[in-house]
C-alpha cells in the first residue's frame, strides 16, 4: 500500500470528495485507511451502569485506499516506488521527488 500512517491525503471519490486529512491508521489486509475527521458515522451507545446516561459517539470509518490521493504541498499526487541504495523508496510521480 502506498499510503502510510501520518500522511496527508485528499479524498478523490465518495461523500467526502475534496476534503483533506491525516491518516490515523492503515488496514493493509483490506486495502483501507482511516482518515482523521472524514467518513464519520454516529454510533449510539447504551448506558453501561445504572444511573449513567447513553451517548452518541462519532467515529471515523475506513475508506478504500484507492479513493484517497497523497498530498504534496497543496496538490494531490500519485505515488510510485524506486530502488535507491538497495532500498525501496516512495517517489512522487510528477516531480520524481523522494517522499
């Protein structure tokens, strides 16, 4: 997967199209990412103890990795790989810069 935790991404498809955020977590097995503050759903939680009240929790749900693009400055870019000094390095496709 070319998107990693901590990357700034832009949503390019779906209900949050055009919004940007930081990747909180990647789910490699399912090719999904969780982006901070995007694709938020509400979950109703029951009261746990007697006398306490229930609440509504907002939770960021996973997005498919193909629906987000890595940001370089203020532009969304595609990412590729190159071998440098025997290591696989992520590279921005348009500029060729190392990420």
